[in-house]
């Protein structure tokens, strides 16, 4: 049966230029000749890397390892004419007289129309500003990553009578691809790649370029792939070339036999692969700029299907190159690639969202918690959708598998709570999340887009940005710290509930709750007015624990309130037997019909806590004015002990169960 190959869109032309140096001639040359050769060689490579010869493109210089070559140069340019001019310009330099070509490979970046949306891109039917269109362009116009090592080799799909990849049914090829992708995802963030098509351009069908900071990651990836049938049965490989990146400014050092790159070159970052203008210009390409062509014979574009319909970021060549089609290890590398070498996520569509201060609390409502699912300082996207939950989950899973290719991605998942369906995506940095936001925005039914820091941002700059976004100033932070110190002297514990715009004061007391009522009521009357949120008595008859909790909208207001509340009868603050780390899960507002069940569940959790290392005591305190309003006061030897519990399956299960019995989302505060 005749199988039809899909149409393809081509981007930049690529040449891998491998050179040997005539070391005998170099040693025999005069000093003046060597100086001129170094100057002209440096000038050529610096000009190529800066892309002074074309409007857009990429170039990089590597010291080739082994006997096959001494130098490996990778060029990407918008036209074959530009590549040709680069080659001839090199030959005019004095340095070229000391080299001879060991090998070369010519190819082109490509995207296939195998998927419906991929075909729409090729046909020009996509909005140029959509996330998919931007992603497809990133595959056609990739960036060379800055990783130290590069590994390049050509390959083809086997066409033997009993091992012909192109005669396999689509379903079987898809199965190969899926299995390949599962292996490849293990190397997300470790190996990046670019797959280019070369049918009719060179002796093999594809060129495979892999980049990594640790070359053994490439070795391990390819070794695993060798045991996959799509490689062992259907792949043919050409020679492998390995190189270490160094800047042109180190050419003299390289020729002198010394270590490259030098420390000075590494620190100065002189080996930028392209100027900002080049990158921006490349990003500006539209589908109208793409050369359209008929299908290349033998193009295995099925590679796009299992992992990437062409709708989401995968790699520069997952559209029909050997990698994605399950033909070799590169398909896996392809899966974790980022559209041609980007180390962050790919460019998405509309990335607008509303920034919130309580992102961690909201994630907790959906069972996503710090320590268990992400580290403090991460950045979260929380997108609400009105789409069918099952359909949304399928779309999100496809996106997640693509995001897993990027080292800054933490998690992406679909969750539901109280009839609301959300997509949660967590990244290690805000700038990475901002780019991914464009792809989340393309998901079906998105109705609300929220985002925010999870805990403290990871840098001083991020801290400042978060404070600025929240309206906090240096004076605000200083005032809060001052209030905490002053209240501690009064045996009043002060802290801001995690993610809440209120300030919490907690005072323990030995007085009977009945004795406190009049005094607390009087205090509430004094507090009436701007800034006061709530003041109430909470008690646990079983543990004889009583506390007064007062909430305020800012530290200055809380300061005066703390001094007033310290005069309440029986205030003891933290008794000596309560030393350690304290944590409170405040404001568990329970549905009345589930109150008894909530208390029973707490008793069960209490039994679990009693057996945990570092646990001292835990009490469930209820508001005397509203028995359905409760908080849990818990004390541990150290913060690490408390966090161990919050990371446990038991806690996760409790939170999951709590979604059905709580009338409102819980607010959490940690008090040391």
C-alpha cells in the first residue's frame, strides 16, 4: 500500500563543518604568519557567531575530540546562499590555509504537517501570535544552547526487506515512538537537541545534534535507546563527532595546546551564540516566511503524534526526523529538547495573568503542597477552566510531557475541587512560568488566569519584585519585624497567615474561657473600626488549651492590639513545656453536618502524630462563638519534624478528604 508523506515547512539551513589542522605546517610557520592566521581566524569566528553576515542565524565553535577532526563549527542561516558565503569567506582567511575539511553535513530545520494543527501552520491558517505558531517557529529557527558538549551524527531509517521502517503500519510506529519518548523524558533538562532533515541534501536522512553539560548524559541516553526496538531494528547511524565549546577569543590558546575555554573567557561570556537582535528577528518570523514544500520521501512524521501533535513544545525536529519517529536515541533527546536549544520553556501565546499573594494556599486546596510537590521559592500558574474535566486532563497531560523537557519545570497537573477544575503549573522561576503561561492560555475553556510566588522568591531581585507586586515596602517589612519582636516580649505570637492579607496574633492563657469572655468582648469593642478583622476565644476542653486569636489587616494595627490583649487575664504565652516549633492550621471552617466527622478524623490524625518523631502535642481548638470555626495548634521539636508530617501521605489524604467537609478554604500560619 502506498503511504503518503506529509507536507513539511523548512526553516534555517544548517552546516556542520569539521576541520583538521595541519599541525606540522603550523609549527613550521613563522610567528608573523601565525599571528595573522590567529587574528583572521578569530575575526571570522567572532563575526559568524555575531551573525554579522546575515539578518538572523546562529553559529558556535567547538574543539572536536578524537582523531576525526580538530574543530567543529555549527552554522545556521536563513538561506543556502548564506551558508555558501560563510564557507567561501572562511577559505579567504590565513587560518584556513592551515586546515583541511575532515567532513561536513548539510541539512535544514523542519516541521511537518502530519498533525492537523501542524498542517494548519504550514497552510498559514494559524494566528501568528498563537502559542502553537510561536512554538513551531522556535523549531524552525532554534537557538544553539550554551552547554559545554556537543555530539553530532547523521542517521537514517533502515529499509531492509524484513526491517523496513517505512512499511510498518502507523499504529506500530506510534507504539515505537511512545516507548522511545518514555525513555527520553528521563533526560529532561540534561540533554538538548536539534534534529534536521537532509533527504536530498546529504548522504543520510537526518542530522542529530545533542548538547549537554555532562557528556555521560548523552552516553547514557543513547545506551538506553540502543535497547529499544525502534533503534535496534530500524536505525542506521553514521560517524559520531564530539566537541567542547570554546570562544573564538581562545583560538590562540587552543592552538598552543592549552586548556580551553580559559577562565577569563568563561567569566566574560564572550561566546554568545547570537545577538539579542538576531534572536528577536528570528522570533518575528511568521508562517508566511516559511518555505512550503511537498513531503520528503520517507519522512517519518508519525514521530509528532504520540508526544506532540505539533501543538506543543517538544524539539526542533520532532516533526518527522528520526528522533521522534522512534528511530533512535535522539527521539528521546528530542522529547526533552526545547525547540532547538532553549534552556527554558518555549515561547507561548497570550501570557497575561493576574498575580495573587496566596498561590500556595490555593494550591493546597487542590492537594499540591510545598516540600512534597515543590520547593519554596517556586512560581505557580493556576488557570481555571470551564471545559470538560476529562478532556482538559488529556490536553494538560500532553502539555505536561512537553514541559518536562525543560529543567525549570516542576509539575503541571489538572485538579478539581468543589466543582471547579483548574490547571496547575509550577516552575522554578517566574520568568519561566511567564513563557509557559502562553501555552496554558491555549487550553480549552480557560476562564481565569492566576499566578504567584510559592513561599519566598529565590533571589533578592525576586524578593523585591514580589514585595512590590504585593504593595510591600521596606518600611512595611521593617514594621512587621519590629512588631514580631515587640509582641514576643509580651508573650504574644505574631505572624502573617501564609498567603493571607491579615496579621495573626495568638495568645495562650490559663484562664477559664468563661472568665475571658467579658474581657475579650470589651477588647473587641475597643478594636472596632478600621484594621480589625476578628478577635475570638478558641478552646480545647480535652487538652485544657485556651487561646485568644486576633486578626488584623496590617502590622501597625496589630502592634497596638497586642499590647491591649497582653493585659487579658491568665496570659502565659508559651509555657516552658511548649518550647520547640509551633505550627497552626487556622480557620478550618467546617460544614455543620460534617463537624462530628471532622473531630473524629482529627482524633485519628492525632494518633498518627503521637507516633511521629519530633512531635510534642497537637490540639484542636474551636471558636466558642462558632463551633464550626476551628484551628489546630501543633508543636514539634523542630520545623523539619513538622514538615516531615506535611509531606506525608497521611496529610495529603487528610487534605483530600477535607475538600468535602470544609465550608471554606483553610488558612495556614506557622508560628516559631
